[in-house]
C-alpha cells in the first residue's frame, strides 16, 4: 500500500518576521480539527490517569455511518482534519471496527481532511487494518516502562510492545508522531529518557512533548502535575537526541507562560494553544509566528 499524500497545512496567520530569526508554529485545532471517539464513552482499560474522562470531550462516532457523516459535514464547513481516537480493548489497542476504517478511507479518498489516528498498541493484523484506512499519521504515546504501564494502564505490556507497534506502522509507510509523556510517575527517574531512547532509532520527522495533569474524579486526580523541572529536563533531552521537529502538545498545565517560554527557549519548533504571555514573548523576540488551525501532529 502506498502511503497517502499529506496536504500541506494552511497557515491562517503569520507575524512580521525579523531576518535570521527562527519560525515557531502555533497550533489552534479548535472546531476545524476536532477529536472523535470510535468507541463512544467505552474503554476496557480505564487507566488511572483518565478513567475514560478524556472520551467525554470527544465527538461520539461509534455508530455506523457517523464518522463519515461527521467528517463530510466538517469538510464542507471548512474543517482541516480529525483526530480519530477512542477507548482501548484489554490488549491496549483502540477498538476500530471494520465500518469505521472503511469510512475513514472514504473520507481520505473523497476530501482533503487530514486524518490523525490514535491507535494504541498494535499487532501485525491491527497495523494492516489501520494502513487500509490511509491515515496521514498515527499519534503514538510512548511509555517505556513495564511496571508503570501495568500500574497505571492496567496493561501487561512493555517497551518491546511500543517498539513493535512503531516498527509495524513505519514498515507500512505510515508517518508516526511519537508523544513523550513527562511526569506520569516522577519517582521513576529515567521514565522519560527510556521513551526518548526507544524513539531515537526511528528518527521521527516530528515528536511531541506532553505532561501529566491530574484529572478530577480519577484515581490520579489528587496527584501533583508534572514538575516544571521534569518537563524542561525532558525537553532538553529531546533536543539532544531527536533531530526532527519538536512540539509542546495540548496535554499540559495551561496558563503558565514561564514553562511554555522555557520549553521554546530549549529550541522547540512549535506549541499548541500558547498563553497570551507566550505569544507576546515570541513577537517581542521577532520570531516568525505561524498560526495553523490543525493539531501539532499534522504538519
């Protein structure tokens, strides 16, 4: 199967640029790039940090025809793409039905929408099924520590399973955008470094840094957010070891321009929904600020 052609992102605004200074991308997915759940509110794992709560903020496209209908309506209104996600089965894979994958392929063949799949772990059959829908990319969360995966995700899986999933997708010509989650368990000092080490041999075109935030009503709801020092340390390690574009993702504590600025000063190439203070800092520096109505995995 030949990989689908990724349509370049539409830049909605660009600030005046000072010669010789770098470009920073600002991602504003909004209604033009919504998240949808192919399983509705259902998840078999009910991980400690989420317990299905993230699914409540996604559009339910679990019934037959609903993904295609929603996607076509979005495209007609000027939408740019979809994050296609959902709850996981006991093996750690998002439960994509045959009709969902067929509808995704129909959207890819009939519109200009960018399709970003969040798949979870995959075996060969699962990777083949995802490839059949012609995804533009797969966003893959990397947690390279067996005990942490077991304790928080309730999943019997380790680094080798994430490595296998990554490799299977790459073998099928699919662009993988790995996500490194900082602060999921700060007591494991090398948790983030293990994820970066797993990613590095694949030389990803782009990678995303996200950080743990406690969600009310979950088993980890009273856990402290990822310490800023840990987030910055992870950003520095990513800059040192990864050669592709690096973005600060949407999962992070909001409203902290100091943390956002510090990560960008490390050399990151973009950020999702920055605070006003961070925008003022970027413009004061004379950076070329490109604003895009897409998710950060899409470009």
